[in-house]
C-alpha cells in the first residue's frame, strides 16, 4: 500500500467510547437488545441518526418509529453497529469525494442503499449472516474517502475525475485505483477496520470482496454477497435494470443464488 495512505490510516483516532461499547455488546452472546439500547441512548446524535433512518422510506418499516429501543429491535444488533461505525467515519474524516465525482450526500445515500439492499436480501437468504454482512454493506466504500483525500493533496483530483468518466464498472474502477495508488478502496477499507480492531471476519470479507473465489472458504459466501450488492449499488449506478442485467445477475447465477429473491429485494429498495 502507498506509504502515505498507510501512515494516515495508522494515525486515525481510536473509536469513541460509545462505538467501543456497542461493539462489546454486539460481540457478547449474553447481551440483550436492552443492553444495546442503554448504550445508544447515552449518545443523542447516534440516537437521532438511528431514528431518522428507521423512519426513512428506504428501510420500509410500516409505521412511524419514535422510540429508539423499538428501532434497535427492528434493525437488529449488527445493523446498529453499522450505524455506529458510520457515525465514527463521519467524525474521523473530512469527506470530500469530488475526485469520484460525488458529494457527501450521495456517498451517504449509496451506503444506506447498499445496507438496505443487503438487509432486504439476506433476511430471505440467511439471516444469521447479517452479523457480518450488515456492517460490511454499510461501510464497504469508506476507503474511497482516504483515496480521494490523497488525490486532492497530490493535486491529482481532476486527473482521476477525468479518468473515471471513461469507466462504468466497479472492476475497472478498482484497476484505476491500483494505477494511481497501487491499492484499492477495499484494501484501504480493510486496513481502516484493522486499525479500529474490528472483527477479523469483517476485515477479511471486505478485503476479498473484489475476488471472492480467492477468499478463504469460511468467508467466501460473505464475500460473494458483498460483491453482488456492490455491483448493484455503487458510484456509477444504483439498481438500474440495464446494469444489473449486465453485471449483477451473472454473479448471482455463478454463485447459484436465487435471482428472484434478490430482484424482489432490489425492487423493494428501488420503490423507496
């Protein structure tokens, strides 16, 4: 990895006490939703963010939710951990993604769509896998923040932005990142997770999500799921039928995953 980028990752501030406590609760098999609610309620900004998301059409809950304990129960522990880590990202980084031709709002929308799609899909496939897939889907793009910052500092933002206009697939985007940095968003994201002492499974799933067939067997299915969601929702397009037909559906077929279950989840997110 580019030494400058690696140095910046190592210099990141530690996670806040709230996020550390949420991680501890989520990783404790004996903890309860009540334990998690107690931690969240002590952080007014996180509480407001969770309630705002719970009432967003994107997640499709049937009625207005004013109680954070109810929101936590509906989302589940893994997704709440994703919200907490997403909040930590916003506090830890100056988010300027202009080299990727998007602003902070679009970045946050894409992250939320990726998470909503993963939740809607894997609740119908294997709910137990969401312990890893939910936070992974929320945070799979954060390496782009570091890469964009490096491009801006090196006065390469416009050059990268011009180059990105000529590509339309996430595979080609990874190649472009390699060309500029000798690394990718996924490798940087995995390094950030490692710096924050997140679970090894979460680190490895992100790291191998560009090439799931080379992933260790125990996480291969997780990597496939992340790659598929990333192919459907990314910086270029968000659930457009033409691109899903070209990129996403062949991945589903190759992985022997039910196309209709995925398309139903995609439609649910598209309608919001």
